């Protein structure tokens, strides 16, 4: 917005001054202009001044928002997922340790300010900034002990509400999987056994992940020019509620951690390589830092509040990015021809694995249903674990980890599956006009759009 306004102003000044007129030429130019031209120039000048004032106001609000997020993170350790702004702001948040009551008042004041600055027709920056402040206020209230229903929580935090699900549809999918993986005993045990037969041996993990990530990166760089210094480190860890995590460090660097609490199945190498790396979280964070923070000077993108509307794009694009990088049969072909041999696994099982994964993707929404039922108090923890084992086709141990994730991150779960479908709908709707799916995806990654924007609501 600032750069466009500046260009308009530069054009106006060049036309009014005739390049570099002398002081004697300027009055003649002014006298030769008729009344309508003078009015147009005045209106242009007013628009430029107004644009500067709006930008200055949003800059101040954005700075206050970053400081609010850092202060909230002192009470809610999961809130700030990444920060690469001024060090002194983070130090001040630690030193001051402002109370939650004070932070709630700050957030309410910021909300009033941003709505006043936005007016009746907020620009794209102001609209997202308002939603970020609403999410921060909500999370502060939750940290204080306020409770919201699952749907209200996700609406306020992520600008998204999961639909109501018909459990019978999930059961129909289970019937198809039962036919695919026949045998005795519970279906979840059979699926778990099949998938575990495709676990990457521990001594092959590094080689398989290196190959998978290299391919994800190669396919992404064929479409995007990322900064020369972009890089990441990968670590294998244990005792976490998630299977993989990207910790963005700033300056185009990420730390990617992979949880080895359970055997890592061969298909997870490409999934995590794309999701956490290319064109997923790492690529998105690099573009945000390069384009919105450094390019536009929008300081609010120096912090990533996990519980915010940004997470719909973060997780939805990371999951959709797998299909974008490996369309059609390309993923299973790469896994069968490259990764299976590297891991010493039987490539004859690749076709069954692909079919199973297609069916399990449709089951992923069961996680939203289970989370909503559990967090809203309609089922207890044991029932939630049983349902996770049944509909996620997992062992009890994995199901317990899944419920632990819900307890830790609550409504965040919908960003993975609902977010993916929202992103997919946006890409398919805009790809032709943008010049292809990769171009539409880049627009998505570099434009502050929330779920309702992406869905066209």
C-alpha cells in the first residue's frame, strides 16, 4: 500500500513540477492549470497523505501487537511459535511479566484501535491484523480460564469452523479399508501391522529423509527463487505429542524435528519433507520474512502466533504442498523407486500403501469430530482414545498420543484437514487466472488471507 501510494505521489510531483523546473517556471505551470486539474491534484495529494497516515497507524498497531504476543507468550508457552524481531522486545516481555488482566485490556484497546484505523473497508493488511488481535485476545482469555465451545474457539482463533460430521460416512470408509487389508483381528491392528511393516529402519532414517527432502526441495526450487541463504537443520527427537515440527529461526533458517517415539513409516519421509520443508512451513516462513516483513516492512510478521488465523494457511498449505510437489502418481512412484530401496523395504507393497493413504485422508476429518466431542465434554478421554484408534486406524499408544495432542493444542487440529481442503479449493479456483497452481500457491503464501478469505465467504 505504501509503495503504490508513493508511486502515485511521485507521478503527481513529476507532472506538477515538469521534471526539475526552476522557481520561475513553477508559477506559470500552476496558472495554466484549470480548476478541474487543480482539484484532481489536490485529491491525489489528499489520498497520498491519507495512505501515509493509515500506514503509520497500522505500523503502530502492528508493533503493539507484536509486543502483546510476546507478553502473552510468557504465560502461554505454545502461543509464540516463532519470533525474529527486535531482541529488546522479547527481553522486555520477559522482564516486565505483565499480568493477564493487563494484557486482556491491552488487546481490547488494540482491537478498538485497529477497527478505527480499518474503517468500513479495511485493506488486506488491516483485515488480517484485526483477526490476529481477536485471536490473541481470545487466547489470553483462555489462558485466564475462560472457556469457549470448540466451534466458537476455532472461529475466534482461526476464522474457521469445522462442519458437522456424519460418523456413518467414516464407517463406510472403514469398510473399504477392511476389504483392502483383510485378515483376522481388529482393523486398526491390521492396518497398524501393515504400516509398521513399512517402517524405516533406524540406521536408514537419515539417508531416506535426506533423499526425500532433497527431492521436495528440487521440485519447489523449479518454481520459486528462494533466498540463497535459506537452510534448515533436521533433528530426530522423542517424547513429543507431534510427529514432526518446524521451528523457524529467522534469517531464512528452520530447525525441523522428527519424533521417533514410534516407527516412522516410509511415506512419512516425503510427507514431512514437503510439510515441514518444501513447499511447506519452511518455504512459507521464508517468503513471509522476505516479502511481508523485510519487503513491506510489516512488523507483525516478525512473530508467528500459533493460535491464530495464520495457521490455516500454515498447515493447510503444508499438507496441500505434498500433492502440489508430487501430483498424481508421482509421490508413490518416487517412494517405490527411490525410498523403498534405500530403506530396504519391499516395493511391491507401494500400491496398497497408496490406496490405503487415499482412504485414510478421507478419514482425517474424524479427528475434528473426536476433538470437538471430547473438548465440549460429550465424550470422556477413554472414549476419545478408542475413537482415535478406530477412525485413525492406530494402535492404542498412537491414539493416546493423538489425544494428548488434542489436549495440548485443542482446536488447532482442524487446520490440518479443513485447512488443506480450504487451500485446495482456493488454488483450484484461482490457478488459471494466476498462471498455474504453483503461481496461485505462491500468491497464497505471500498474501495475508484468512480462512474466510480463502473460502470466498
